[in-house]
C-alpha cells in the first residue's frame, strides 16, 4: 500500500509513493523547503523553524554514511508500537501534525508504525540511531512538501520505501531503486477497472494470486518502474503466515527482510 522513495542529487529519480520516476529537488532545495514547511500553518504544526534548524544541524554534523546494503522489514503494527525504543517523538513536527489529522485510531497507529519501522531500517542500513533519521516528503504534482514521496534530506545515498495496511507494515532502506508493499491476505484489490490500469492482465488472476500480482506491481511502481519493467531489479514476493500478509520487495541488490523487529 503506502510507500516511499528518497531523494538523490538534483533531478534524480527516486522510488516512493504515487507516480514513478518522480524527480526530487536536491538537498539544498529540500532543506530550504523544510524551513518553509515549518512555517506553513496548513502543512506544519506551527513549531518554530529553529526546531527544524536544530534537527538539520544535528544531521549535518553526523558523518553522511553510505548505505552498504539494503535492509527491509515487515511487522504488525502492534509489534512495532510495543518496542520501547521506537517512539512517536522520533517523528518530525510535520509528521506528528499529519498523524493528528487521521481520525481513525487504527489507521493512525498503522501510519505511525510504518514510519518508526522505516527509521529502524535506516538505522540498520547506516549504523545511525533510529532517532537520527530526518524524514521529508515531496509531491511533484503540486511541488509542495509534507506529502508525496518520502526521502531523507541528510542522506542522499539512502533510498527509502514504506507501506501500511490494516495492522501490517513494511519498510525498506538502502542504495539504488527500492520499493516495498504489503497487504493483508484477506484483501482483494479492486475495483477491476482500476486494477486494469496498473495490471493489464488482472483478468488472468483471482484470489490471493491477484493480491500477489498487485503487491509486485506496487513494489515496482515505488521503485520507479511504473511501466512494470523489472530489468536490473531483484523482485520477490512472499506470504507471511504469522502476520496473515502478502508482501513484495523490489531492490537494486538482494535484500534481507527482517521478520523479527
């Protein structure tokens, strides 16, 4: 379901949420946009920009690690939120503001858990503590920040992707194109006209086979392959019986998936 892609240098293509191959501004522009975002009432919490400046300064002060290998993880929302070392105060003010807008508690928990799991993946990938991750999002359609594809302004070498759906979450971090998707096994994608736009052969699938085809396509879209071309990518999909979920991961290199978080 929901997903991600981080930014690289100017006009670089990233993997992420809606729309593949979206260009995200370079780190300088992104940092300036974050400052603007912090002062924008309809997109931020009203927290003074000095909080953002402090977070950026701390991120800049740390060495910019190179992602040595991609890391992915799947979990239930409950598993993530039960970890005492992963807490909501790791999120940026704009993330907390968006969480507060979600009126359905279960969905709010899913969104929170996916963002915390993403920080855990970034930590495993870079060696930095989970709380050091500064996450941003940019929408190429409206050229605004605070929604759209997630990326890491302070870590241009690290791409990210995340997904959440009805009590299950997934996340990934690493170099190169990256996309992950997860769905409950009981979900059936639809309606068919919508499916056909992303899955031209949707009529050939049914039941869980259709769900597997759906998560594979979603992972490719999040990895920047809206056309479904998997050339040069490792694409895997699997069923997680313990969490009653189906997941898919597209990555530049083979990527371990953590099932214990």
